C-alpha cells in the first residue's frame, strides 16, 4: 500500500527531477520515488545494525539481473550489441560494481565489529 507524502523541495532539486522525468518519459513522482529508494539503500554501512551488515556481506545480484548481465557480456564479446543493449549492459555493470563496493564496505565493517573473521 502506498502512502501519500507532501514534500517541499529546493528549486534546483525539483528542476533536476523534472528534467530527468522529461528525458526518461516518466512521471516526476516516479523519478523522486526512485531517488528516495536508491538513497535509502545506500545508507552508510557503518550506521546499520549488525544483522543488516551481515546481510549486505552476503548480497548478490538478483538472478534475473545476473542472467541478463551474463548474456549481454557474451553478446558484447561477440560484437553483437545494439545501442539499447549496450545501454542495458552499462546499467547492469553499474549495479554490479556498486554492489561489489557495498559488499566490500559491509565486510570491512563486519570484521571491525567482530561479526566476521578477517580474510587473510
């Protein structure tokens, strides 16, 4: 169930969101929800409770994303990607890279807190 929230945004942020909405042919509300969702998933690992940190240590890409990434990487090696597929590959690689960084930060915090042994 959705909840309606009214926000007052700084003018520059509102303008940027409107531009993205127009460029991506989406509603302004959808762009803002995506941004808030992404920001909530990227809270500093150091501020998260132990169980969240451990969950992030074991995080993996969604199976559908992993399969799509593998297929696109193979097609890319064969030089068979069209522009849309190349964009999709770029997006999935960004998800993959940011996931690896988040996982590494989580592992560092888990070791510092004594939740996981150091990798030696």
